[in-house]
């Protein structure tokens, strides 16, 4: 498996070594406030603020709106090809591109990216472990589950390492602050109240998710009850014993409750009356309440409600426009954030001027914007042919550096 699992056993003394290690002093400027971040937790793992498994279970696995939003963003981000530049020159063949297209022997680039973005959206944190060769260059990349990772702060507010734990056994992946290198890349979303961990959109949408799940559970229970709200069977002119009341209740349930009994006609002998006790769906307005909760969930993920199947939203003229805004406002900024983090963490070992980007021309949803940009460039009579070609990503041609009047 990967390096973490190789060293998961027999490394329990590593954390003690980290605690007792001497802090190297540097003759460089440092923040006076930043060192206070880890003052209470030097050398000890800082636990995540909320349980990742609970958020994933109630949000992603049991809520179709969250499932749809996360998959739209993660699979969209995974479909965009990477680009690598050395300064301003694009490199078509490079070990970094090979690594990102196939991070490990058991996972392709699209699956790796989808897993990375999925973890980031569900927990607010994503972790990538690199397995390096003798030259310090990454040969394999692995996406680690956020609930298994704990941050270990240092005495000066720096990151001392990561603790990876599975089934009570753990290993410590230490960070080399002297050289600015780390075997783990931590990508996180902004959290206003936590120094070490990011905030998931699930936390902002937690109340709406609970409400949406509650309405779905109520509707399911109602259908299982034959589509009828609860009521009372009133018996007049008779005093029933508790045993008789229970027998009458059980008989009514067996004969009329459940989907298989839906539409059955109730026949009651004697002075009986059925009294409706529950409110109708129209009175409770469950449908509109469920749609409102769904819209709030999509807002937390910055996904147009139309794409998640939520009715009643007229913000976007059509589905095509909604897809464009999803890419423009959500997916592309997220990819840019990940590309920048990978550039600073992964590329220095391969070269000084390398920069990671993505191929925006390969995104079908942005074809309209690309066509409009190309049309403007083609009509710019103050640009040379080669300047126009460079603007749209093509190589210059001979004789294309003059402006024809």
C-alpha cells in the first residue's frame, strides 16, 4: 500500500521524539502573534471540531441534495485536464503531468481528484500524502481520509506534523520546517474560529439538512402508514378495559395500516367515530418547506438550485446558463485553489519556475465564453497574427509578427 500504511505499526514512539526534540533557532524575522496559536497544544494532536463520519452520514449518504451538489462539483473538477508551465512556456510532457494523470498504481487521476474534492467539500479539509524517491520528488500520491488525520502544532505556531490513525494504531508524518517540506499537503477551506482545520459547507447547511431529512422521513413514514395521518378511534357508550383498547388498536393497525392496505374501506360496528388528529400536508406545507431547505443547502455549496433538481427558482434563464454559473462561480475557483496549493507543495522538487494550471478550453459548459473571447481577439486589428494565436493558446507562425493594414 502506501507509505503511511507501511509505517503504521511499530512507530508509536515517534510522537514522543517529536515532543522532546529541540526547536532550531533561526536568525529570521517571525510573527509575534503566530507562535501563540499552538501554545496550549505543543506536540499534541489537535482534534477536529466535528465528526467527519456523522456529517458524511447525515449529509452526503442520507440527503440527495447534498449528494447531488458534491458530485456535481467533484466530478466536474475531476474532468478538467491539467496544464504545466515552465515560466510562460507550456510543457506537454513532464513527470508531474504523468503523476497527476496516474497518482498511484491503483488509482487514476480523475478518481483521485474526485476523492480529493469530495473530502474537501464534506469535511472542509483534504490531505494528500506523497511517496518520494531519493531525489525528494513525488512518485505516488494518495488522498487520505480527513477523519484519520490530526494536526500536531509546534511551539512557535508552525506545523510540526500529522498523526494518521487507523483502528487504534497510528504513525506520525513529521514536517521539516527548516527546509519547508512536508510529506502531506493539507488543503482546507476558510474557518473563522479554527486555526488548524477548515470549515465544511455541511456545517453551514446543517440545520437545513436536518429539516430536509426530517421532512423526507415524515413522508416515508406517512406512506408506510397507508398515506393517512394519525387519528383517534372514539368509542361511545362503552367503557373499554386497557386490554380491549390494545386489541382494538392492534386490529385497526393490522387491517388498515401500511402501504399494502392503502385504500381499504374501514367498517366499524357499533357506536364508533374516527377523529382525525394530524394536520394535512397542505396545512403543514411540507412540500414548500422541503424545497426551501433544499435551496438553502444548494446555497451553502454555491450550486444553482436548478442543477440539483429544486423547483421554483427562476434566477437562471435555462439549464445551460445554470451550468455556466456553476463552473464560473464554484468549480473554477476551487480548481485554481487546488492548483496553487499543489504548485507550492509538489513542484519545487521538480524545478524552480514550474506552475500548475488547467485547460479551460476543455470545459464544454464554458464554450460560449470561449467563443466570445475568440471573436473579440479575431476582430482586434491592432494585434499581430502571432499575438492573437498566443492569446488563444497556439504557437506562433513564421511571418505572423506584422500588422496588416
